[in-house]
């Protein structure tokens, strides 16, 4: 019924530890089953693929420990002919830059859940990401393609330390 309504995938519909439930859902083949929170490293991903528990993963660069493990997960998914979705939710500026570059380099073909600019008030880049019609540009240039405003960063660190001392 969800497929008939246009739902493209079902993302982690049951708790990650219900392995036999995932196997049944994948065998049903009503919708692609995409895992999320439980995929913190290539090790878990290989296990779940080997057990026939998914049709893909929502890759979160920060959740799995950075660019290299996230890239490895994307490669495993590609080698297994499985979906990769991009996610990061409230990643701050620098983490968002990393995710944008990684997902762009691997030809992400689905909209990514990268909504940090919508929900985070603090920006530390000299040129913050600004969504235009739901999209942000992939950074260009060396490194992550962004420049951190050192004064903004120092101010954020100072205010965070004060808030920590005040118990907020």
C-alpha cells in the first residue's frame, strides 16, 4: 500500500536488532528496506548485507566516523548493487561540507537529508551554506572547499565554555 502511495523506500521501520524481521521485509520486496542508525561501520554493514537484511543504507558521514569509513560503506553498497541514501540531519557547517563532497563524488541520485542549515543557528564558515530551493552547493577547492571564520569559531567556543560553567 505504501508503494502505491509513492513511498520510495522504508527506512529502518523496526528496531535494528530485529534481524529476522528485516529478512522477512526484504523477502517481501514491497519496498526497498534501507537501514540507518545501526550502520556505524563497514563491519555492521557487511553483516546485515550478508544476512539479507537490507536493500541499502542511509549513510551519515559523522555517524560512521568520518569520510573514510563513510566512503567504504558507499563502496560496499555499490559493490553489492544496493542503494545509498545521503543523510546527516543536523550536521554543522564543516561536517556538512564533508558529506556534500562525499555524496557528490559518488553520484548520489536521491535527495539527501542534510538539513543542518535549516535548524542550526551557529555558523562558523566565512561563506555559510544557504539552501536555495532545498539545495546547497557542493563546495569546491582544496580540502573541504570551505574556510572557517576563526573569529566566529573562537566566539562560539568562548560562549560554549561560559554556558557549560553556568550549567546550561
